[in-house]
C-alpha cells in the first residue's frame, strides 16, 4: 500500500498525497486494533496439515510400579523405558508440560536406588540440543533450578502465571514429540514418578491427527507466557480439531478406535474444545455395565475461602447409578497422609444409594501405600483414570472440585469396541484396574469406619486381611 502511495506521489499533487498517506495510516491503525483483539496466536502447523495427518497409530500403556510392590506389569511398559523410547523417536522437537521439575532430586540423602531413573531422563533431555532437537517447556514454576539447567542446555522455557490467569496451578502433564507422538499421564517430571509412586499413562506413536490437537493446547499455553489476562478471543488456530461430538476416527494397534482430547479449566477451552468434566460426563453416560475409577483423591468439595459442596462428578455418578438398567461402579482411592477424612463420608453416601438395589452396585476400596524402613512411602496410587465397558478417560487432574475449577490439565478419551481377547487399550486398562483392585494393597471400605490413612504399615499385611 505504501508503495502505491509513494509512486502515486510522483503523479499527483502534494495535497492528494497527504490524503492518501492519512488513509494508509488509518488503515494501519485499524488493522492493528483488529489484531490486538485476537491476543493469542496459534502456532504454525507448517508441514503437517489436517488433511494428510496420520491416524494409523500404535499405543503403549506405560506404568510405574515401585519395585517393592508385589504387583506385576500387565502387558504394560515401564514409564521410564517408555519415555526414553519416546525421546529416541524424536527428530525435530520435544514439547513438555509438567507440574513439577524434580528429576534430579537433591532433597534427601537416602534416596532409593531407582531415583537414578530421573537423572537419566534429565540427561537425555539435556542432550537433545546435541541431536539438533528443540526442547520447549511450559511451566508454572517461577524459580526451578532444573528448568534453569535445561534452559542453559538450549531449552526454551515459557512461564505461565497461573495465579493471575485462573488463580490455580498448571497440573497438565503431557509430551508432544515431532507433533506426531504423545504422552499423557499421571506422572510429571519428578524422580518419584519414576521410582516410588504408582503411575499410569499412555504413549501414542505415529498419530499426528490426534497429536496436532494436543499440540494446540501446548500452543495455547505457550502463547500465554507472562500474560496476566486471558484474551477475550482466541485465535482460530487454537480451536479444537476434534471433540466429544466429533471424535477422531483412528486405528490403535490395528483396532478401530475413536478419540479426542479434553482440557481444563473452562477458561482455557477455546471454541469446540471439550472440557474435562464434559468428557467425564460423556464417558459415564455411555457406560452400560461397569465404571471403574482409579484416582488419588475423590472429594466433591470446592475449598477456597470456605468449603462448598461441588456436585458435578458426584451427580454424574449418582445419575448413572439411578438411571442405568444394570451398572457396577468401582472406586479405587488412595489412602495416605493427605487423604481428607470427609472423602470416606462422601464415598459412603454414594454406596448407600445402591443399598438393597438389584440394578446398581458401588464398591469402594482404598489403595494403601507401604512405608519402608528408610521412611519412604512406596506405591502411593497416583492414577487418574476411568475405564468403562466402552471407553477410557485418562487425565491429569484429581477428582476434587478445586482441581477442575482452577487448575490446568488435559485428558484423552478413547472408545473402542470390545474384542473379547484383551487386545484393545480399553480391555488392557480394565485388566490393569482389576489387577490393582484385587491386589492385597486394596482394602474394602468398612461400614461406619473411617480408615486411618495417615498411619501406615511398616510391613506388608498378609494377603488374607482384606479390611481396614
Ligand atoms: C499441581 O501443580 C502444583 C505445582 O505446579 C503442585 O504443587 C501440586 O501438587 C499439583 N497438584 C496435583 C494434584 O498434582
Ligand atoms: C544433580 O544433582 C547433583 C547433586 O546431587 C549435582 O551434582 C548435579 O550437577 C545435578 N545435575 C544437574 C543436571 O543439575
Ligand atoms: C531461587 O532459587 C535459588 C536456589 O535454587 C534461591 O537461592 C533463590 O533465593 C530463589 N529465588 C527466589 C526469588 O525465590
Ligand atoms: C503473577 O501475577 C500476579 C498477579 O497479577 C503477580 O502479583 C505476580 O507478581 C505474577 N508473578 C510473576 C512471576 O510474574
Ligand atoms: C512410526 O512410523 C514409522 C514410519 O512409518 C515407522 O518406521 C515406525 O516404526 C513407527 N513407529 C511405531 C512406534 O510404530
Ligand atoms: C480447606 O482448606 C483449608 C486450608 O486451605 C484446610 O485447612 C481445610 O482442611 C480444607 N478443608 C477441606 C474440607 O478440604
Ligand atoms: C483377559 O484378561 C482377563 C484379566 O486379566 C483374563 O481373566 C482373561 O482370561 C483374558 N482373556 C483372554 C481372552 O485372554
Ligand atoms: C482379537 O479379536 C479380533 C476380532 O475378534 C481380531 O480381529 C484380532 O486379530 C484379535 N487380536 C488378537 C491380538 O488376537
Ligand atoms: C500395541 O503394540 C505395541 C507393540 O507394537 C505393544 O507394545 C502394545 O502393548 C500394544 N498395545 C495394546 C493396547 O495392545
């Protein structure tokens, strides 16, 4: 436009020239104003576009099971090995969102020997630069020494001021590799997640169609660096590609599946993005025979200045129990120092709903970690998933009001036809749940008894005692 303006200056009088310049200036200001409303830009998806993305994917269930627990991997891969393999596959970029960065623990003297898995992973992340692979990290941590070390080794770190944006925390935990492989799970970048905690996640390879959508969530975080306000309009490039009404059709290990990514909190969901709670609701509504839930905490409370009853998930379960013809709900909750005693009352209340009922049943068990002689708790069940006869939901957040309302997290929903031969991800997760449910670390909730979750056994209990 300015070229046109200046060339016309040769032909036109000075007056006209000034008018044209004024017009050009007005246009520029107008354009600037329009684009400043669209505060947050999407990332360039350059060579991978939706039309030619890949949806013929491989899926691997990854778990961390502390060595001291007598629980075996069930067609699952160790988390540490899975993440290392994922890094091996990287050629161009690795993008990570994690609530913590504590792979190289210096906190304790008597670290368990498995703590070195975290150091190995940190070394691998630090050496990405020498392989000409870019590492990008989003974090809510202001002063993490580990992120400083990574930044010195070429990582690009963006800080999200979650306090200003949502009054919450960044609890998202996922990886995007080359925009075609991904990890989502309960484990963050913490040495304990690779040693003493019980974690579960999923790694999906060669799946750019799904991973592009997860990458859009990463881009959203990335653009919010140092922002103290959320934009009123999000860029179109951050809109969800798939959601609960429009699942992505894909193949996981040669089996047909439908999938989509969900996100929290609500204000982090641009147009078409399914919220975690909507995803959980859909999975519960579509279940026909069973709903198995394994989470660290279950607490239908919002606790800010004062506690308030937060009924969203509790209501979904109650509705399912009352309205479905025949439904079985199993809840596996962690019992440890941070378990809020009211948890038991809420769970008991759910259980009571099916008392004497033929059409529904609720069973609750507590997964109790073991305390070693060195003082470590082994096997805190950090899982955050739900599996039904139709689908799985695997997320980052605890099933507690505060988490879904204020904190950032993502989830993935995968639905599959049951093949009856344990070959699908849904069946595999069901098998994992049943393994934990029947392990001798899981104790049944007893009537009118509040288990003492802060107190732990030093030695393993005999397998026969199945109560608290
Ligand atoms: C959420 O993330 C913060 C740090 O960002 C961490 O302190 C907190 O424990 C996390 N909460 C959960 C439930 O993972
Ligand atoms: C990890 O911690 C040890 C001390 O425990 C320290 O010597 C080392 O430099 C740390 N490594 C990194 C990469 O920060
Ligand atoms: C940041 O961490 C370093 C040690 O890792 C500490 O010395 C320093 O005081 C911290 N700064 C702030 C602002 O917390
Ligand atoms: C985050 O935002 C809050 C509130 O706006 C502000 O007080 C705080 O200084 C910010 N933190 C950082 C590290 O920028
Ligand atoms: C992903 O696809 C590439 C090329 O088609 C193949 O070489 C690789 O083995 C695949 N990865 C996995 C984990 O299946
Ligand atoms: C609510 O939070 C306060 C501190 O923030 C804590 O002392 C209290 O136990 C919490 N109550 C519940 C029911 O979680
Ligand atoms: C599938 O797994 C379950 C639980 O591990 C087992 O009981 C069942 O026999 C398996 N079915 C087949 C067909 O392998
Ligand atoms: C499982 O069963 C389906 C159909 O019933 C079949 O196509 C598939 O190959 C089987 N998978 C395995 C691993 O046996
Ligand atoms: C998918 O295939 C991989 C090997 O290619 C295997 O490790 C993994 O367990 C399979 N996943 C499922 C859910 O069967």
